[in-house]
C-alpha cells in the first residue's frame, strides 16, 4: 500500500502504475528468494535465524529510507521532468523491487527452520503460509484504512519498520537499527513532503505559477499532475480554455441574463467551473459531486472557494451520489470533469452511466464530458463519443478554438457532448460567453463530419460498458 501511494504521488494512479508496483514486488521477492536459497543450508538453526532477522531489518529500513526520499518535494519535482514510462520504472524499482528483495531473503531460511524436523514439516509450512497470508491482510487493511489516512505515507512506513525491528532484532542489532530509524525520522522532519495534504485518495499540492500572459494563478496538483489553474480573486475567469465549451454550452441553452440554469458538475477539483457558474448566473442551482473531501478543503483554504458560496457540494463517488440527489431535480447542464490520472474513471464513461445522466437532464438539457486524448491516434475519445451517441441518439465533440486541428497528434481535452438535439454550430457561434470584462464571442468549435466519421470507424470497443471499459489501454498514448 505504501509503495502504491509513493508511485501514485510520482506517476499517477493508472492501472499501469498498480501493475508496475505488483510486478516489481513479485520480482523482488523472487530475486531475494533465489539469492538466499544458495546459502540457506549453511549455519544450521542459528544461521537461519540470523538471516531472517537481518533480512527483515534491512527490508524495513530500506522501505522507510526510500519512502522518505521519493516523497521529498525536491525529488518529486525532479522526477516530474523525467519521461513518464522511465519515471514509473525508476520509482517502482526503488520502492517496490529493492525492499521486496530484502524481504525475500527471509523466506528460504524460514522454510529451513520449518523442515529441521521432517515429522512436522508439513504442519509448520502450512502454519507459515497461513501466518504470511494473515499478516498480509492485516498489513494491507491497517495501512490503507488507518495508518496512511492518519499518519501519511511516511508515517505508515515508519510504523511498520519499528514493528519489524522490535519483533525480530536482538539487543545489539536493535541499537543500530534504532539509530538508523532516528536518522530517518529526522530526515523526514527536515525534508518537506511533496504533498500539502495526503488524503485517503491522493496527494494534493498547490503551487503559484505565472501564465504566458503574466497572470498569476494557483495550480492544484493531484498525485503530481496539474488538475486545475485557478484565478483566486476572479471567479469569472476560466484560466484554461478547455473549460470554455462547458460554459458556452450553458450560455447556448440558457443565455446570461435570462432564467438561470441548473448545473451539476461531476468532479470539483479546483472548483473553477462551479465558481464561474455561481458568479455568472446569480440564483442558479450549482451542485458539485467531488469524491475527495480533502480536495474541497484545499479549494476553500487555497483556491478561493468561499464557505458561503451558493454551491451545494456532495462528497462521494458520482455513481452512488447522483442517485442520492433530490429525485425531482433535473439539470440543464451536467459536466463531467473528473480524472483518475489523465483518463476518465472508467465507471463514469460507460453507457450505463451515460443513461443515468440522461435521466437527470431537462428535455433540452446537455451532458458535457471532458475527455483527454489525441484527435488522430487516440482511442479513448472516439469510444466515449460512440458510447454517448448510442445513449443520447445525438452526440457532438467540441473543442476550444480558434483553428482547432481535428487531426492533430497532440493530446488535448475534448468536450464530448450528448443531448437529444444536436448542437447548432451557427447558434453556438452567436452565443456570447461572459467574463468579468463583459461578453465575448464563443471559442468553441464543433467537430466537422469528416472527424466524426473517423472516430466512428476508429479501432476499439464500439461502446464502453460497465463490463468492458479499458480506459487505460484506450488512452495508452497519454502515457508515452
């Protein structure tokens, strides 16, 4: 669990990251077993016990040291400059392979102790297997449910290292191990973490940055990836233009100055879009579903989300929470702005979820799902487009212009739009988008027929379903 959190902090939480962690740990255990197997028969009982103690102590101390280093802010920032695949290999090798190899050194001598008396060898080996499984379950649940939420990744690693040293070390060994652990604690206190907040879901950090136009903004990083750029003092500013289509679709349906819309946003993040709708449309219903309460707390503390803002926030997974909203409430606009790593969580991009969303819309309401992908080689956005078309009967893809390159290899965030009536490009162009400086022409462009035909014919599953929605594989180009 600690290794998975460290990898997520540096690489993200994609399926590939979890696969890398599991593979590195298994490879480390195998290598440790192989090394220890060549010298386990020398030394008898005392030699085997010494090998077990040293392996356990080395594994605990190594895990703590590597965790502290890889969660240090300078290291997190430095690794962010490394290509994604190489970064994943480096991190999983250090946090997964090395400590697991140390721990793997203990298995052969442990088996050796169990078989010193052959008459009871089977019973002892069975007991070792049961104890190993039970220990793994206790460690997993205790780390994920208690230690990481309460103490953070570093604290969880320190707790398990202390327990290993306390249980297996002799007095002479414990002194040296205690000195090393004390040094690790001091190092952890001295080196700042790469997280402002470490929640049950992710690592959160907020930086101040300057945009190309000189505007100062705050950037919300989730597990090392930038998820929101926020103009704290100007709720009407949408710093990144990929949010413009959602705002312009709302103005297309409910012009500013008329009756305010009811809006549901799935994914709070920096709360830029929620603050925008609340400011542009006084009296509007603005509901937000955000899975992580820590994200909301950081937005209130650092990103300008006021406690008295006319925004209703619901915490939890959207698949569950959307059914808990007032049964009679229907929305003019529903926006999906939720990402796990760089891809949409698979359970929020399937035909089944699209159908749930459709039932929550007004008769002329529109669903805008933000999907990050490449236009020409990508497979995720075309699959989301086909899925949306199958549910709504009509779907469009919007992007913020001008001059959108619909066959560009560069990845960007697209707005896949589902509604009962297709978007009218001429009417959309006539729509005015409002900011604090007044109305402006719309930036959004609607995908031309040639692009739509290419996406319909693109490889991949025709429709994403709860049973089959391989979003990481479809978005594989994003991990290059």
